[in-house]
C-alpha cells in the first residue's frame, strides 16, 4: 500500500520534471515550484499538498496516469521504481506493471547522461 509519505515523494519527483496534478471537475492544474527548499519540501509544495487534500484526492490525477491519488492510498497500489527511467511509479499490488510510465511523454527522458543516484 502506498503511504502518504510515499505519495508525496512520488508527486515531488514528478513535479520537478514539470508534470502536474489535474483536478477533475475543477479544471485545475497544479505544479508547485520550487518543490524542494533547503533539503525539505518547499512551502509551495506543502501548499499544493493541502490544496489537493481540500479538492479531494479522489478528483486528483498525476498528468499522464489513470489512477486518482485517493486510489493510490487505498491499499491496492505500491510505489516502486520504473525500470526505464528509475523514477517512482505506481504498481498494482499483486498485479502486472503499468504499460507506461508517466515519463512516456517527456521529451529527452530518460536522460541517460545524468549520474546515477545512490
């Protein structure tokens, strides 16, 4: 099951690459900047997280994905690393991996010239 901390990390990583969270029925697109400040989540990120919770996580989807943020916290999804780009992705517990990663529509990604982390 994805935890709130894992979900926040997942969103923070994708926000840094320019992905946004779409809020259905509101027409909102949220992508805070900066995401990290002095090694911690920035105030912009914290404000965005609060806004997402106020809008209802069931109405919020990371751009390029089909699962709501509420579904990801529902116990049927785990956060793991994409085999293609090493970014965090969600995977159905006991199921097959998603066909595509949110990176599928990013130009010049994955960037294999970046140094490996870890």
